[in-house]
């Protein structure tokens, strides 16, 4: 667990950065599609422990970027958006992983990660907010947790999540495998729709996530940087089409909300100037 503890130190929380926000009445737009049956037997404590252990496994493959300022910035944005979700009281943690691969993922309980490769392909804070909101949505709707329990150990009791039982290790292993093969496509489409709502609630231009999807759809599929992303997520062009169709004109009143280009650009430039890849 040493790597994970290091990650938590790097992304130590501070108060959410003051960003423009309004209490938007967007609940009617929250069409998140078909959901799996909630796991009533899984306590929030169990969910958090499981997500922490899965995240520790994943961090073994890609350590956090050694840049406290960048980690703090991304963590503040993520925390601000999470406060506008239906699960604001989870112990949310956000971090940037030191890899050129383009990807983002979240484990149960509120552990959200984005790669440096993904971050450097973005143009403004609204795009970052859109991606983080997408991942927050996975946690809020328990997409990974439901897939882990439904796919690997169907029918096991809630007490099987005890760390002292052999079934727990199997769940952690299954959770790690999920992030190598991806979630259900419908869960990804649902998180896209919900992510747009969350980013808008937090005061950002709602078209940040569609903009990222447009960028991803323009990348050559043979580029090694996007290999895992394309393997674990539906086609970006399809996602973009479905998302823009569902948004229709419902978000037009929010397009004047900020993209926050200047602050994002300054943070990224400062990071690049001091970045030293980990060996």
C-alpha cells in the first residue's frame, strides 16, 4: 500500500477553489439510461475500502505525477464538481498519473484518476471538468462496484467484502481486471450524460466533455497513447454523437458559462516547465 499512501500525500486536499457556480435545475435532464440493481448489501465503508485497494493495484502500473501543484489543482477541480453530485460526502480523491497514455478512470468509493497524457491534450478547465464529472458519475452510480459484484461473484453476501476473507481478494482482483477491459457501454454513455449535467451544475461550459470526445475521435487509433482508452471505452465518435443528440438544445442557456482557458493554460505551462518523468 506504500504507493497508494504516496499518492494520497501528493494529492492532499485543500479547500475547493472558488469557481463560478449556480444551483441549476437540471435534474429532469439526467437521463442516465438503464441501471443495474443497487447493491443494498454493500455498505459505503466496504465500498470505499474496496475502491482504495483496487486503486492501489492500479497505481502500481502508473505512479502519480511528482508535481504537488498540479495534483492540488486537479484535486480542487474534482472536489468542486463532486460537491454538486448526489454523493458529496464521499472521501473523494483525485490524482494525475505519470503516463503518456490517454485515459481516465475511477474506482468505487471516490478514487478518480486522469493520466498526464489525457491532461496535456486538453485546452481548458471546462474540458477537464467534463472528464472528471464523467468519472465522478461512475462512482455516484456505482457502475464499477455493480459490475464487480454482478460479474465475478454473483450472489455473494455483503459480509464477503471483509478484508479477512478470501472472497475479498478475488473481488479486488476482479476490480483491477475491469479497468483493463472496460465497463459496460451503456454505463459509459450514461456517465457521459450525467457528466455534462454535473459540469454544468458546477458552473462550467457544458460542452467541455463533448470537446474532449471530439479530440479523441480525431486521434489515429494506431497511436499507442490511446490503445488502452480505445480498448476500454466505446468509440469516441459514437459517444460524441449520442451525447450531443441527448443534449440537443437543453444546455444552450449555459454555453455562456466559462471555459477557464487562462488558468488552465498557466497551470499546464508551469507543470511542463518543471516536469521530470519518474524512472
